[in-house]
C-alpha cells in the first residue's frame, strides 16, 4: 500500500488459536494491518494503541461474548464490528444486527465474502472519520467556535448546520428570541460561504419608518441605491423581517421571483442577484395567520430554518460565555478579569436570562467595571441597583434547581417516555431514574 492509500486496519478477536491465525494470515495476505487478541476483555486495551478501522469478533468465547463486546463498545465507539460464529442462526444474526453489528458471518466463511464485508465496513468508517476531521477543520478555519461559543449539543448542532448551509445560495430564516445572536449567525453564514468577498448588507426592519421603508429598500431614481441593490452579488440580511410593511412585502416577493428591482419613481427594473437571510424573534406562522406577514413570502424565505436556542436551555455554556466576555472586555479596559466564585456561579445558574447572550454580555461588562473599583459580584451585575433576594443559598442548591427544572421539562416534552427524555438530557436512563428520586420529582404530576 502507498502512503496515499494506507493499509486498512482490523482487530481480530478469536479465542480459537488455529482459527485466529487463519484469519490473520488471510487478512495480511489481503494487505491488511492486523492485531489479534484471544479474549474480548482485551479489546479496550488493544484499541488504546491500535486504531482499528473495523473489528472482527467471534461470538461464542469464554467470558465476554461477541454480543457482549458489541453492547459494551457501542456507547463509546463507532468502530464497526463484524461478528463471526460457527454456531450462528437466524435469531442470533437478528440480535446482532439489532444491537448495532455491521454484519454477521457464519463459519465456515467464504474468504472473498468476508474480505468484502470487512473492506466495506472499514471504508465507511474511514469516510466517516474523514468527514468528522473535515468538519472540525472547517470549524477551526471558519472561526465559528469563536463566534458561537459553547459546547452544549444544541450549539454544536447549530455550528454544523451553519457549515452545511454556508455553501448554498438558498434563503435561510433564523428564528430565536431577542439576544440569542441571530445577527452573528447571519454574518457567519456569509463570511464562511462563497460570497464572503461580496457585500453583506444588514437591514433592521423594525427600525425603518413605514413611510421611508420602500425608498430605503428599493432606492429612488434620483437618489442612492436602495439596500437591495447595495447587496447585489452578496447577501441581504433582513433582521426582524416580520416588521416589513405589507406593501413592501409584496414588492420584495416580486424581487425574489423576478431577480430584478424597480427603484421608487422608476419604470425600468434593474437585475439583481443576492442571497437573502432573514431573522425574527416572532412566531412567523402566527404572523401569517393574523395577516401581518404574507404566506407566499414566508415560504420563499423559509427554504432552510435555523432555530437558535435560548440561553436558559444551554446553561452549561454560561461559564465559558461569561469568561469569554470578561477576557474580551478586560483587554478593552486594560484590567485583569475578576475571579468567578461559587456564589457567582450560583447567581448565573439561578437567573433565567430573558435577554439571552446579549444580557450576559452586559452583565459581564458591569461586573468588570465594578471590579475596577475593587467591588461587585455577578448577582449585583444581574440586578444593578437592587439587592438580590431570591438567590439560592449555595451552588449545590442552584445546580439542583437547574437539574429539577431541566428534567421536568424533558419528561413533559417527551410525554413520559423516559428513554427519550434521558437521550435529550444526554444522560443514561439509570442516571435519570436516580436523579428523579434524589430530586423528589413526581413524574405522574408532570404529565
């Protein structure tokens, strides 16, 4: 194998010495790099030094069986596992596939078929790992991890979605509460896409007067270009898009359908090509039902939708976000960032953050300014000029209250389906049951 096409790597698990050596000889003759172990209990240690593309394991072995190995590996590894057995039958094969096995092969095996199954499994695994590395590299190059800070599942999924949508010229509708960072997401979609060297024109529809809205958007024959023509060849970002007046909505829909804009007072349409990204903190379907937003325009803008999670639903990101803002502002004010205490963390977790990330940034700035005077706390920065009276007594109390709230929401959202609730929370079913008992939650009362 050449360096550009390195040998595939397989870990063979077989307790029968003769069969194990036979499999090793077959695989090495086929150009594979092979490691073999006689017991499934040794697989975890073997994988620490041998990066296998696929695992080939016997089913019936002393101690841990191949099916036990499969169940043990599945939660922590995505290496495909092919099971092989001289005692195979249909029920065993079905159980193996349902448990996540890539394939099941009976002994005596046909060498070409076995090699073909292993190669397909290994190739798919390498492709998956390659795609993961590519996504990580794109994330690093795009700087998204520095723009959308956090490591909760919702934020990781959002970064992946942005990377996927950045290359397409299709319209994107960004939905989220005030302060969740809709403008940052819109800018990121532009900056890491093919139009990054073209104009990015942002319009806050809620700030334009109804009287001057049309002229601002479409321009005038004797004045400067409107925002649409300014964005020609690039991206037009319509923030708070539901605030567009009805007559402007109708004209903008024609722009999207015809690829041309007619300035105020003019009769000749001017060709225009642009990508449209829009955002709102409203429920657009409600605005459509109430007649405030055109349904046909909604469908035009809603080719893809990104939902930004509120900060109260990603509390694990509170500390890294706070530290990011504190260090960022410490450079501006040329002071060291203050130390964050357990009491500060309790205050962070207890607050509901109605203003989301924007509010947290303001809190960080107030905390830093107070630190310049040698005083202050996060609790005081959250409620400036007031004495906070409803803070939890300790960080432990705050964490318990947060866990109780999140578990209750998950159980309610999934209508009591505990496996689904545990998956949504990122914990095991057993851990969820233990927390329900510990926190004194009444599951039936939630449903």
